[in-house]
C-alpha cells in the first residue's frame, strides 16, 4: 500500500486524468509516440513548436508526470497509444 502513496499518479486517478486530455493533446501525444520530436510533431500537425510544447506541458501536468516519456508510458498503460 505504501508503494502507491509515492507513485506520481494514484491508481484511480490515472484513468480520470487520461479523460481530462483534450483532442489536441491526444493528437500531440500520439504523434510523440510515433517518435516525433516537438519540431516533427509541429510540422505533422501544422502547429507551431511552441504550441506543441504547451500541449506537452499540459499533458504532463494532467497525467502527473515529470517527463514526456513518463506521459507516454501512462498513455500506453491505459491503451491511449500503442
């Protein structure tokens, strides 16, 4: 039980956190999962690099992650990305 207290995303919280992601954030997350850097994602989605980085920061905050790689892992665990 103590292990779950130190995890960045609580057990039941992760699923509801995934539900908080916007359509744009999900698009960015999926593009990142395909191996894209912020620059590549920006070009692919026809957005600025700054906009992509804002989405990435928002995704990490909503999922309770400190890195984009952690956010991708949480999304993968919940079936949002392959």
